[in-house]
C-alpha cells in the first residue's frame, strides 16, 4: 500500500505553521506561486502580512499564533475552516534551536524546546486529524531534522525534540496509511536561514531555503513519507546511524569540529 501524493497544489488549502521566515516562508511563497490557498501562521504577524500581500486576498489568511498555546492554535484552525471549509495539507515547519551542551544545559530552555518542537506539532496534528479521518483524505507534513537521527554535539534539547518527531511521524504513518490520510516526515540537512545564521562553524552541504522548499513540495506531491535532503548529506547520516556506537562516536568526534 502506498500513500497518496498531491497532483497539483492549485486551489489546495494549506496551513503553513512557521511561515514568517526561513524554510516555512519559502514553502509558503512557493505554494502561493503554485496557486494554493495558504493560511500563514507564526508569532510575527507583521512578517506574515508582508508575505500575504504578495498574493491575492482570497488566496491567503493570516492567523498569527504561538505553537506553545493550544487556544491560539484552535482559534487559527477555526478561522481557516470557517473561511475555506477544510484543510488539505498541514505543513508544520515551525521550530526553535538553542545550542546546548552538557556544560550549559538549562532545563528551562529544554522545556521550551520540547514544548515548541514536539508538543507544538502534536497540538496541530490533534486539531486536524478528526476532519481528515472523516474525509478519508488530507496530508500531514512535519519538519523534523537530521539532528533527530542520532546524537550530535550542541543539540542537547533540540536533538531529542527532533528524534521524537521521527518517532511521532512513524507512529502516525503506521496508523493513518489505511485511512487515506498521508504523512510526510521532513528531515532537512543544513539550510541557510535565520536559525543557522548563528552557527559559527562551516555547515556541510548547505542549501538555500528555496531549494529546501522545492524538495519538500516535490516530496509531498510524490506521496513520500521520508523526505530528506540534500541526499549527498542525509544518506551519509543515515549510514552513520546504523554503525555500532564506538565507530559512530569515533567518527563524530573525528569530523564534527564544534
Ligand atoms: N535551517 C536548517 O538548517 C534546518 C535543518 C534541519 C531542520 N530545520 C528545521 O526547519 C524548521 C524551520 O527552520 P528555519 O531554519 O527555517 O528557521 P527560522 O528561519 O528561524 O524559522 C523558524 C520559524 O518557526 C516559527 N516559530 C518559532 N517558534 C514558534 C512558536 N513558538 N510559535 C509559532 N511559530 C514559531 C518562526 O516564526 P515566529 O518567530 O514569527 O514565531 C519562524 O517562522 C525548524 O523546525 C527547524 O528545526 C532547519
């Protein structure tokens, strides 16, 4: 059994959460160009309004919200459903990254990271699943990270939040495949955005947010569950995670200079 893709995005109702910058902004802009109706969400309303102003008024909705606030997510979803009657694709891109190592591990930062990066997507999925199940159709796409594949330096809260997204997506895929609802787990490598601008090391196989958006939309169209890119980097990381731990940790210590 293979899950459904999307023939074309024209007229499709898409909710992009985390649309104000980086990968989410690039996805929102690409979707608008392809004729989709896009509901734009994140905290910075002014940036969402600027993106919305590039398209027709009937093509966009601006629903500012914080993904750590369930009421705001519920209100955003209600606005979208009353305007458009339903949702074809939830594209959850929002995420936060604060570099943390054992010597500066801060439980408050860890709690905020898990709240935004793991509970945020769970809240959004809980909202959209009932109607998608009734309709026997719909797409749920969540941006995780290759940082969730296995332990890497400077990711003491971010890494676990993204590892949990992989497990969450695997569970969802297993449950939803027979129902007609598609699940897309998105694992980017390094992408040049505001989030990675803070990195003080050379990022291997760095791609632009526009390239990332193009990979994401192509993967969703094809109905792929495991959307990962750029392949020259992600395939190497997928190989690393099947190695025995002593070899894995030796390679990480030898080559990851951060
Ligand atoms: N860039 C990379 O190399 C890379 C690699 C792997 C995975 N990723 C993942 O890709 C996703 C996008 O990252 P990016 O690099 O594009 O980062 P970015 O430019 O910093 O964008 C992050 C987006 O998330 C939104 N956001 C953050 N916290 C939020 C909250 N509490 N409520 C609502 N929206 C929130 C931000 O909007 P507001 O500030 O307006 O709320 C913004 O739209 C993240 O999930 C990230 O973990 C990125």
